[in-house]
């Protein structure tokens, strides 16, 4: 009898251990973001950030609230920390960069401490993929300021910062590898490329930097080993091959866009490229040749949007596109045909003020 009871106990124990182990295997472990998806929109003219909940199935946005940015005056661009716990914003009028905490269940944000100094007129910002370092471009100072990011979201200036770049550096973007930082210099018509010291975050120009662009390079994004830079004063996008070892850029050519292109985003597969145009109020869409990096306009392009679009982001699933329209104070939302890249409008949602940028949990910002 005792032997039978013991056998039953052991069997139940084994089942319990199996279930426990199976649960562990099925779990993905700690994730950067909760199951809820949020987007954050910087309303530059009214110094606030709006929080929206994102429907992962339809891609549509539902506004939750708008939060005053306080001493962060005129927020311009936003960047989410990989942990999902912090949202960083450049404060254009106060010449600072701010850290906000993010409640991953409600999407609520709150300013942490006091914004830290940048150069004059900070615009763009970019984090390394690890979230260890943050870089801010300052278009009047012609510099990039670098910061080490603490576990509490605090920012500490990197030794050697600020780092000199070209004239009117509108965009700084860290490569997906986290090894290099790219800066588009609008009024010197080139792109500065830096190697990032993985221990200190210090920036060192790579050989050959800066690299020639078109007239008025305004932003940059990557698709595998290719990079794309919209040139706002000549209505083109420059394409480059990227050396993954050195970060150097080799020109592939230029491709025609709409009028005044100022932002750019490639889809996660590196198959499609989207370029909003601020004067023609549309999005130029291209198919990327995976072998050469050359661009081919897709059927139906360009796709209409609101007025004076300043940023674009693809959602976490890669099935939706979000464009902020700063003059019409709204966000254009599109679904992506994953077979051919074509865009279908699904929503235009108003914002409280000049919508200049957007960041989405799990998304890709430009």
C-alpha cells in the first residue's frame, strides 16, 4: 500500500514538474513592453505629449490623454528606451532633453527630474539598441551631444561631448548594430559618420567622413546594408551601400521624391521605403532592390497625407504606418499591403497642437 501511494506521489510530482517546465519553455521571459501597445505624439506648439492606445489588429489609435511637458518647452522628437520604462524628448525652446517615465499598463507618462542641457535648438535624438547611450543633434550649435543613460533614466554627459558635425544637423541616428552614429547635415550637404566607443559612448569620425549627399539632407534610415537620405531642397532621396565593418557610405544614386522630403522609414523586412513630402503633402513609396539597394516607385505612389509631415514610423507588427502632420495637427494612419508595400488610409486622428513626431512601443522612428 505504501509502495502504491509512493508511486502515485512520484507520478503527480513528475506531472507537476513537467507542467512547470512546459510553462517556462512557452514563456518568452521578461519583455520590453506590456501586451498593450501605445504611441506618443509630440505637440510642439502647445508643449505637450499625447498618449494613444494602439489597436494591434486594426492599427487605429485611441487617444488616452495629453500631458504637459512642463519645463521641457516645445518638445520636438521622441525616443522610447528599449526597456519601455522611459520616453526621451528634445525640448526645442528650452535647449534641453527630458526623460519621462512610462507606465506600461496605462501609457501614462511623467517628467522625471529636471531636463538636462543640450546645445542650441535640439531636434533629433537616437538611442543605441542597448539603451546605454543617447545622442541629440543641435541644429544651431552644429553639434551632437551624447549622454550615458542610467538605470533610472537619468542622463549624464559623455566625456568629450558635444561632438562637432556639419552645418544644421537635423537628424542623428544610431545604426541597428549600435556601432555607428549617422548625422545628416542639411546645410553642408553631407552625412557625418562616427564610430561609437562601446564603453564610453564617445564618437570618433570614421575614415572618409563626412560623405556627400544631395541638397538639404534631412533624415536617414537603414534597410539591411543600405541607407537612404531624403534631400529636401532637390526632392530626391540618396541611396548608399553601408560597410558594416567601417560604417562608411558608398553612393548608389538618387531617386525622385515629392516636394520637400524631410523624413524616411524602411519597413522591417527592408523591402519597402516610405518618404513623406511636406509641400506636396504625400508619401513617396518605393520597393528596394535587395541586391543593389536601388529604388523603384511602387504602383499608386504617392499616397496623400495631411499638411507638413515631419516624421514617420512603422508599427511593431510592420503592418501599419503612422505619419505626423504638423500643420494640420493630426496623424495619418495607413495599413501596408505586405505583398507590394502599397498604403491604404485607415484613420486620420487629431492632436491638440502641432504634431511633429511620433514614437510607438516596438516601432521604428524617423
